[in-house]
C-alpha cells in the first residue's frame, strides 16, 4: 500500500541519502560495463539488484543502453509465470513484498549483439 501511495520513483530518496545513492549508481554502472565487456557476441548478462531504487535499477540499465549500442534488453524466459511486476523499462522485472513476498529485487536480461 505504501509503495502505491509514494511511488517507486521516490523510494530511493526515502531510504538512501543522495550521496550514497550516487556512489552506488556509479559502482553499479562500472560493474555492468565491465561484465558486459567480457561477454561474447550473443552472450547474456543478467543485471540484478536487491534494491527498490529506480536510480539503481532502470536508470542504470537505461544509461548503459545509451552507452553501449551492442546491448539489448530481452525478455526473461518464463517471466509471465513469476510473481513479479513489470519494471519501468520494457522486459525488466520488479519483485516486491506485495507481489512476490520478497524484500525486493530487480532483473534485466541483457544480450550482446554482433558488430554490424
């Protein structure tokens, strides 16, 4: 109930100080970039956090997609059977206490495209 009142976009502001959120976002961007760099063409990387904060989830993935033209978010196989809500980016998933009885989780499945 409280999440529908406050909205997912502001939860990071209520739980983490802005400086801490910024430092985590920088760390997560670096981890995602480095992991993706090691993928072979056609390889899959699952970016997942245990955070509700959009800044650590969809914002990191959206930033990465702008930086890396060879990255594409793809649907998680079997997602329609999982106790998850759609994320704010197509094909991403959010697990929250109300939907999945978890403390919170975010998943994005990224594939590395071939060089054109």
